[in-house]
């Protein structure tokens, strides 16, 4: 009887575990994208006030859905896309390596 696993055996076990977990991991990612916020949920997600949300919807600056009873709903994937479209590029990005200077 072996007391230690060979590297090949470990890799085979890891591959099997990943294979069996893939359906669960992809379902979780799909559920994250399928979130629908109300105004208070969106405020919490974006860290803004309800007044700010209502101003953006009144000006039609933010994607939203209006239910028959005049309640607003926001789909997370649409909000993320809108948010990404507002990105402002940097003019002078920092170099990949920053040098630390010693003080004399």
C-alpha cells in the first residue's frame, strides 16, 4: 500500500474535482449577473444616494426599467456596462515599476 501519492495521481484527482465543480461555479456566476436591484439596492451597490439615482433616471442617464406601479428596477449587468462606459482613461499612467528612493 502506498503511503504517498504520486504527482500524476494528485493531478488526476485535482482534474476530477475541477471537472465536477465547474457546473456549480458557472451557475453562481450566472446568478451574479442576473441580479435585479431596486433603488435602495442600487444605492448600496454604487454607494450613492436615492436622490442621485432618481436624478439619473429622470435625465435618462442610467439604464432602468419602470414597473407598472412606477417602481424602478435596475439589472446588474446593464448597470455594470453603463458604469464601465463612464471610465475616464489616465493621461500619465504610472510606470510598472516604481523606484523607492532612500533618504540620505
